[in-house]
C-alpha cells in the first residue's frame, strides 16, 4: 500500500515533512517551513496546463537550501497535477 507525502485542503498542500505551499492572489507560490516563508514568483498557464516558477538566487540561503526548497515546491505542485518548468536567474539585488 502506497501513501502520499502530501495532502490538499482549502488551497494548501501540506507535506508529511512539515512544509506547506499555496498560491497567493499575486500569482506567487508561498512556501512555509517552520518559521520560514519564501515567496516564489510564478505564472500559471492555462494552455498548455502547467506552471512556470521563477527562481532567483538568494544571499540569505545556501545553494543546497535553495535546491531543497525548489525540489519541495516542484513535488507539491506536481502532486496537484501541474507540470512545472523552472526558470532560474542569478541574484540581482544589492
């Protein structure tokens, strides 16, 4: 018997690993894990059905942390039935 890592309720995907994701009105994906919240710019596509995530390098997080977060988000969105395309860009802040 196979069990899923995720559950979905009231617009929020919750992982057994403790993180959640949801969409906000501004088109972003909100990732929460413990006290940490990360907003990822995204674009939901109608045809073909899917989502583009716009990942930026962060000076607050290591590359390993960023890859882990993006991996979590991609798995959760795929659980919801969205094919995901990731477009990463270099950090452009001060």
